[in-house]
């Protein structure tokens, strides 16, 4: 089964959401992508429909925008 992907930018809102998601799902059951450190994945996030971070992309392609840390356009700068 494909893992959900949690995209974030490293801000305090994102890090807090990351901890909560990992506690709920388990670290081995999710792929975490820090877009500030892994900038080549920004295009993947945009193709998946991510418009702000933190966001969780489910295995069937739904994008769950969690709280609000930053727009993906701001992360690209």
C-alpha cells in the first residue's frame, strides 16, 4: 500500500502538525517531506494539489490541508 505523504516547510505550525500526525499514524506509516530542505519535491507537492503547508496527501490522492503555516508559493521563494 502506498504511504500518505506529509508535506511541510519547517515552521512551528508545520513541525507541531508533523509530531501530531506521526503520533496518530506512526513514523513507519507515513512519508514526511520537508520542502525547505528538499526543494526538488515542491513540484511534486504542487502536482498533488498542495496549495499550503502543512498538508497530508492520502494514498488515494486527497489533499488534507492542516492548519496554516505557509502558501506553497511562499515556500518556493
